């Protein structure tokens, strides 16, 4: 099973996930990233300053979730 890393950016602060987590699929990683952002979004903040980026073990960006106007916006450089 693949290992996924979840980095969180909040304004100028970036929190790097150094250990990652093994998950069964890309879909499971997407759901975990969305859960991370939803949990953090419960705290009031300025628009567009919360981002969760998912990387694989090689450092390749697989997915990015950004909150815009209170809704998650996904961007993915690879097709799933």
C-alpha cells in the first residue's frame, strides 16, 4: 500500500508531514486531506489561507485542497 504525506499551509506557516501514513488508495488519501481541512476550517480565518497538499513518497504532488468562500476546491496534477 502507498504512503501519503499531508502538508498543511496556513497563511505563511507550513507544517510538513515528515512521516506520512500508509493508506489503501488515492481516494482514501483524498478523504483524509478533506477531513484535515474541514477540521481546521472550523476555526475562523481569512479566505484562501488554508491549503492541504498531498504528496507521495517521491515528493510528487498528488492533490491540493484549498478552501475558497467556505468550500473546498481541489486541484490535482494527475488524473485519477
